[in-house]
């Protein structure tokens, strides 16, 4: 069994323009006579590797502690992509992977609105990308609204450079649960992929 850590390190992570970046403060240190080392952190919930809640773009949408965790954990595929991901790309993907529910796009790419609608039509539960936004930074609202209003989980800021694409011999199991941040619009997560070759899950 091989486990891929596909999460950015928090304090050196990518930050969407305008967001509060992560920082920490050590408030106790053993070397100074304290009984333990103790730190506090400050960060935006969309820093680094994170999930978006529907409430991020939809005022009546679910908060991050209300999303279905079953969508964040389960079989996943990794697909190389570049540029705009259109509906035709999604259809071809599903021709080869008809049961795909969690799709991670590896590379410098962004989902278009018609691509998002095709994912919904074909039954996707989660979409993940390496960029800090699943869609164009210039106009992020339409794609996010389309996905989140249909409760498709958005996983952004992945690190997939060392992960081979999925094929008949390479199958993955994704674990990407958010922190239980009650009432918030997103959450950092520690995302991992398990290569299912020679691995049996209960």
C-alpha cells in the first residue's frame, strides 16, 4: 500500500489573492521554563489545501460542518489536464471511467461552466484541483454556484505532482475530510490518496 500526501504545508502554502495568510505564534516554550511547547495559529479557511462549503458562495447553503463526509472519502481518479476543462473533456473522461464520483485534476487547469454542468449530469460527488480556485479567478462565481448549489464538494489547492494518473492498474482511495468548523464557509484539510493496489479496505 502506498499513501500519497497531496496536501500543501500550511505555513508555506499558496494563498488566494486578498485572503489572510497563515501565521503562528509560540506562546509557551520548554526552553523558557514552560511545561510544554504551545502555539496559536491564524489563517484563512481557504488557505492551502481546503474544501469549499456551499455557504462560501450561497447564503442559504450548507456550512462546512454540514456537508456529507461520504463525498470526501472514497474511490477517486486522478486525471492530467491543462487549460479549460469543457463538457467534452468531462464526457470523454466518463467514457473511460463511467463510475467516477471523485475526480482530481492534475495540472494547470480550470473548470468551465459547461464542464461543471456535465459533472453534475454525470453524478460527480467531488472535484479537486491543484489551483487555489476550481474556476477562473476573474469570474469564479458561476462555476462555484453551479457546483455548490448541487452540493458537489470542491477540493482546492492539491499537490498531485508525484501522483501517477489513474489507469486500469492504478486506482486510488481519497481521504479529505474538513475540520469541523461549525458554521463556517470552508476548511483546511489533510488530503491523502491511497494506492489501492495490493490493498484491501474493510
